[in-house]
C-alpha cells in the first residue's frame, strides 16, 4: 500500500488507480469472518409439508443491497437483516433479524427458492417458491403486496436493473420462460423454446429487452422480447467462432438455433456487469464464459475442481468491475464446504476459501458432494465492506471480509495491550498483598 501512496504522492498514478489498487488488495485478502454471526433461531417449527418432494428444510437464499440483507429458507421463512448495526469491525458481533415475515395464508407455504431486492428501490423485494408463486413484499412492513401464481415450481426469477418495462422473468418447472408484469399484475406471456424445465434466468444489464435462460435440456437461450419469434438463438459449447464467423463476415458461423451449452442441465446464468460476457454453470460440473458480442465460447477452463449436482439454481458471484483493473474479472464459485475464487477469463484458481472448521477431505469426493448439508446455496456481494455473504444448506449465513496485514497488526497490538493491562493489574494486586504482608510482619504481636 505504501508503494501506491508514494506513487500517488509524486503524481505517477491518479486517484482512481490508487482506489482500484486498494480495492483490489482488499479483494485478494478476503477470508472467513467468524467474528460476524447471523442468528435467526426464532423460526417456527418445520413440518414435512414445508418442503415437498424431498427437499431439505434448512436451505437459505439471500440478497443484499449493501445496507440490508433478505434471506429465505426452505421452511418458507423470510427475514430482513440490518447490516449496518455492527459498529466495531474488530469485535465479535451477532446479527439478529430486524424483521420477519409472519407465516400466514398469503405468504409462501413451501420453501423459498430465490429472493431479490427491487432494483430501483430497496423498499420492496421479490421472492419465489416451490408453492408455485412469485410474491412482492414491502420492506418496511414485511407484508405481501402482490402474489402471482405460475402453476409450477418457481426455481428463480430476474428483474432488469435498467428497464422501464417492469417484467419479471421466471424460471419454472414448465419449459417456457414466464414473464410477469408488475404494472398490470398479470403473467403477460411465455417464451417458448426450451424442451424441459427452465432453471435460471437473467436480464442483460445493458440491453433492456434481452434475456438469457438456462434449462435442464442442456441449452442456454437468448431472447429479445420485442421480436415475434422472441428467441435470438442458442449458445453452443463447440462454437469458439460465434455468429460473426472466422472472417467477421459469417464464414463458418454456426446455426444459432441448435447447440448445447453444457452436457447436462444448466442451472446458473449470470451476466458480467458490463453485459459483454455471460457465465453459465451446469450439472456437467463446468463453468463456461461466453463472449456476447459474438455468442462464442470464450474457452475459459476452471479444471475438475468445480462441483454442481443439485437441481436448484446455483449462481456464481462476479465481482463488480469497478473494483478491478481494466480487462480483469474475478468470480467466486460456491462449492461444497468451500468457495473458490477464480480469474474469470484465465480460469486460474486464485484462492480457496474453506468454511470455518472444514477440512480438505470434507470438501472433496463424491460423498462431500452428495451431502446436502455441505451445499453453499447463494452468494451476495456486500459493497460497503468489499466482501460478500454466503448462505448454506445447514441454515447458516456467513460473512467473508478482507483481513489486511494492518488489521492483523492492529489486532496483535490490541492483544498485547490487553495482555499488558492484565499483567499490570496482576502486578498491582501482588504489590498490594506484599504490602499487607509486610505491615503484618512489622506489627508487634503479644501472646498471652
């Protein structure tokens, strides 16, 4: 850090470069933060009816706007957490829910599959569930303000961060992408093209009418909702050329209406925040990166370490690009009992973040993957701390924050000060006892 400060002082780098360097340094220093706890044990008793079809009863899904966190569980509970309550970053702190959705006939009856803040105003948030519904809540009252029945399990949903159309795309057990209009309160229409269940959907962050979807039919489709045919085509893992072809004019370009994005179900679809790349995750235990200017496979390879076998949506977390140097992108991937940090374009493993208490053996092998309680179900970026939060199938929410060298030094100094204070206190007590003993020995004692 001193090097960057000196470079800034002599004018060799600008303030933005200094900020990026510091943020990048903090990013690579992210570690588990066991001093931050989330305690939501005020849940209502769970019954088997809360989680149909053998789904676990402890899964958590979460979303954060930097100041608040909303979590949803497989027991149909939804909780709001205030992330600004912690005052001293060096002290242990236990977060308690600021508010809880009371379970009534109007709330979810089965497990929550996905939660998200309304992108234009954090005073509202959305949730989807295995009870076939998408719901909107008022953050202030935690009351249901709208319910949409989609007649099939809803695996995930997405609302555009830039569009004025207020259409919520829903990935459901049905083979068509469902669009719900928040203005009219109706399910406007469906986007047909997939052959099996849709598991993940995501709106483009730069093109308000463009949508991507992943399905258990192993395909990833792109849609333009303004077109009568809607579908722009599919992504093909064997296509490293794209729609522009080898010469930029269409030579050897592939047919965009046929192709496989993965060899098995696709349950994760995420855009980079500049809209230039799409990241997909599949049950073939591969993560693929796509150049969205051409639709070509960017051929990033992350090795055999990736694990992914559960039906529910699994979304890699992409670090906001303003925290990184130009042309760089970092991805956090939720593996069983650990979170993997990769260079998105090179596929290089940068860091392996294991859950507190997890051993290397607990993160590897088929047994670890099949143990449902090992799963990391969701990741959400925490802007204020340059860190993130994770939700897990054992019901836990964990914080991951940067721990810098200066933080370690400050903790060591604080420990030494505390130890010195304790030694000084012991010394004073010992001196007081010695003085009492001396006074007693100086007294003349007469025995009669």
